[in-house]
C-alpha cells in the first residue's frame, strides 16, 4: 500500500510535540481586538496545546503518521 499524504493545510497549522501532543495557534486573534482586553490579547500570543479530543481528530484525519 502506498504512503498516506498529510493534508497540506494541516502542515501549516499544526505541529506535534515530542510527547505526541498537538500544538496550534491561539484562536480569537484575527479581528475585533478593540473589544478585547489587553490581558486577553497578551494571553493569546504564540501557540497552545490542543484539547485531547480535538488533537485525536487532527492526528487521525490530517497527520496520518503523527502517532
């Protein structure tokens, strides 16, 4: 059987940690910053680890060899 391809959109959006967790960018920073507090804006910088339920979906469907 041939190799499975990784979804190219997932390549750009997710990274796997050494322990197998999925890192993704923080949500909620695209627009509407005027109504957010400075603390919210500051806390949404960088990346975060995804919840286990969402990470399971990403690893199963979009990153086939990222087990």
